[in-house]
């Protein structure tokens, strides 16, 4: 079993199975291009730095990849119709502890950066599920988002979308 | 070797050279300058502007929520940390009302909503519906789900905004059906609907159910008509792919109708011209002018409704009717009340040549069905028609060859499926 070490931005090392990393387009491209999975070369021992992913987030990403090991990996840029996607129960439970917090957003950023399409899809869907049927202020409160609009701007947006309130 | 610092004595310089009351002496101020004119322009010289404070006054007096945002530096991720394509993925699984509500959440999400698309709704599966007016006001709009029809049951002012939003949002929308029920004919409200229709949305089916027109003034009617949107009376569409365009309710006087005729139909005309090939247009004969009908850029299927048929009995209409069929338009349904045998023969001949199926009318009218070259005559009150068709049947010659006209794919498919070896010139027995 080939282990490849990922190094987070806070310099934590995570040895990960080579097989798992096929879910990440970014890492997979790096491994293939640099022959990092070839045990006969010196490159095999080279850790992969991920300066945009913190250790705790990377840990969650690896946990997700371990659960989804063997799942078919999407190829190409075709985006699914998110409206028709249902978040499976395990993934729902996986996202829940970090829901409404920056950790969930960091996980989404990491999924995008690492090009893990399934994780990105499910994460986006889980976020959008939290928006349904809620007003702007409710969403701001739940997600801890500061109000970025002036009262005039907010009033203008509200007026434009008054019918939906 | 001594450094410069060793010679420096700060206290000595300040205390010896600059006594505390030095600047309090007015004479020193006057005599200190070498320029004698200094007092002449001193009054006109504005004082130097005060140094701007390091913190803006707004930051001191206004609470945080009233200020334009400059997000404080934080190590925690926010929505603005997500790329736009990720935000769009989040937004695009939401319905219309949710997207609109999301716009007041943050700038990043607002931008994502504005850039969001409905590409996956473009296959005719959209429902915008609501239960009743009070539900709209409670914000419980069941707005966009997948699998059906756009239905507006209560067309109130709020829906005007909704259509404006739809107009802006759905650039490539195709709806299975747009159904406007209980439309209040109010001039400013209809503008948004018209904008929506003009935005390029296409329909398999567009119908307008009973409109509330009782309390409308003549002026409103004229304004309304000038938008090119016509108000039907009860119109039900049974076809799965039909656009129902019916004229203004008959109680509106014909004079107004005529006066508005030049601008009345451009919207519907445009709708028809960009409709899909298998869309059927239902209309009254008086709904479109001869020039408009003949100027369609490609063959369409017309569903001619049976009332108001008198205008089709004159010589000009006969020629138009035949010309329509000759150009490849399909007439799936039409009714004729007063028509000469010769005209009917021309129509049948033209229909046979153009290949589409022509069906029906009620028993009170002349009625026939033409499938390829297979003609069925039903309940004809005109005895001479028997002779017409008997003569045709007696001829027994080879079927006429279809004209080289661009037919509907659907019609061609039906014809070729039903008659793979070519149509047979046979008639059903009486």
C-alpha cells in the first residue's frame, strides 16, 4: 500500500493511501505528473504541501475520502443539477457538526481547491439546504455573516424582491 | 573616538535655547520674520486644514451595521472566500424566492444570485405556483419545483415584480406551460408580463384563463391592447402542446379592436415565430391579419377555433386559406360554415399536397379528416361533397406527390409512419 504524505498549511503531516487521493483532481494530477506514486524513485518520499488547507480541515477531507473510497470519480467540468441532488444520510451527519460555521465553508473551499467534485457537490448542496425558506437576516444570523449593506442598499434590494418576502 | 551620540544632550538644548514662555511673547512672533509684508496677507491666508483623523468620523459615530462594509480581517472563512462558481452552485439549486431572499445576505451571495443561471430548468419543467394571496403575503410561496407548469393563480401586484424577476433571470427558459389565471387587466402589471414574454421565453403551451375584465375602462382596454396582449374569455387547451391565442372578449366593441389592430399582434406573432416546430397555435380567424399569417417565416400548425368564421367565407379568405396550406402550414382543426364546394375541393387538394393531417370540426359543420391521402368525411351536411369524394375515389389514380415544403418534423414522421410505402388514394366507406 503506497502512502503519500500531505502537509497542511500549519505543517501537519497526513499520510494518506494513494488510492484515496484519486478523488482529488488536484493531487492526482500532481502525483501523476511528478511520479510520486512510483516507489522506485526518490520522489515517492516527497510530501505534498497544501498551503491553502489547514490541518483540521484536511483531516475532515481525508475522513470524507476514506468513507467514499471506491466511489466513482466524476470527470470533466459538467456540473450536476444541484437541485436534484439528495445529500446522503452519512454526509448529512458529516456536515452537521460544522454546519453554519466557517469550518463548513473552509471544507467547501478545500474541496474546490483540491478538486474533489463529489465533496464539493454535497457540501454546496448542504449549504443551500440551509438557505431554503429563510430570510436574509435569518441566514446572516445562522451563519454569522455581518451585514455588508448600507440601510439604503438593503432597502433597495428588499424592495426589488419584496414579493418573495 | 567619540561618536556623535556622545555629544548629544537633549535637555541642554531644549532648556537653554527654547524657554517655556518663548512663544507667548507677541513681539517675538512679529519680529521673528524677515518679510515685512507678512501681516498684509496673514488675514487672507486660510489656516491650514486640520490633519484628517486616522479614524473616520463615520467609524466613530455610526454603528457597525450602518457603515459600508469593510470586512474585518479574520482567519475564519466567510462566503466571500468561496469562488463565484462555488457560490453559484450553492445558489443554483435554490428556487426563485429563495434566491431573491438570499440577495440581502451578503455581497458575494448577491453577486452569485445575479450571475446564477437556470440551465437545468430549460427543459420545460418548472412550476411557479402559489396557493392563495394570503400565502404570498406570508412569504410561503411554493415557487419553483421541477416537473411541471408555471402557474400563476392570483395575479396581483407582487406577481408583477415576480415577472420582472423572471424576465431578468430566465434568459433561456423554456416552459411547458405558462398559465395565467384570473388576470387583472391593469396596465402597469401587464407590462412586466409582456417583458417576460418578450425576453425570449418559449412555451409548449401558453394559455390565459378567464380574465377579470368587467371593471375595466375603455382607456385601460386600449392601453392593454396596445401592449399586444389579448385577453381571452374562457379558453381551455386540451392539446399537450398548444398556445392559445384568442381575441378580446366579444363584448369589447369591434371598433376598438379595429383601431388597435396595427399594433395588436406583434407579440403573439413573435411568439409564434420562435415557437418550437411541434407547437400548435390556437386562434380565431379574426386574430391575425392576412399579412401577418402569410408572413410567418416557417410553417406553423394552426388550430382554428370555430367561432367568428364568417370572415373566412369571402373570396379573399378562400385564397388565403389555400395559400396558407400551400405554404406548408398545417391546419389541424378548422371549422367552416359557409363554404363553397369548389373552395373545399381546393383546400382538400392543397392539404393532400402539403401532407399534414387535417381533422375535425363539430357535426354542425363540414368536417373531414385527412391523414396523408386517406380522407374521411364525417357528418357532412352538404350532399354534393359525396360526389366530390366519390369522384376522387373513382379516379383511383396514383397519389399526388408531396410538395417540397419544409414540414413539421412531427407531421412528416406521422405521415411516413402511417404510410411507409406512400399514401394510398382510398376512402373510408360511408
